[in-house]
């Protein structure tokens, strides 16, 4: 990956605090697209098509999302 790493980009994402969803959503969509995880969070995948590779990308997306929310918002993810 050229340019900024995904982990570096995560520092630029405002932490989701329950009041800033639209700003957080936009920033996260940029990070998840850069990380190659956008399709996992933006489309509904049929159970039969969820293979090991899909699950790995889904876990990565969940990691990025979890790192960008404040603890009081954990229950929403």
C-alpha cells in the first residue's frame, strides 16, 4: 500500500461519540475503502458466499471500526 497506512489514517478519524455519526461515517468509509474492507460493510452478503477470506476482511473491518469509537458506544457494534 502506498501513501498512508490504514493505521495512520485511523488517527485522523474522529472517535464516534454518539453526536458525530455523519463525520465519523464519512471518515470511516474512506479508511475502509483504502483498507479494502468497504464491500464487507456496504453490502449484504449471502451466508453461502461468506468464506474464510470474507471472514478475514470482516474481522479487519470490525477492528478498524472498534478502534474508532468511544467505550460508551461499544454496545452498538
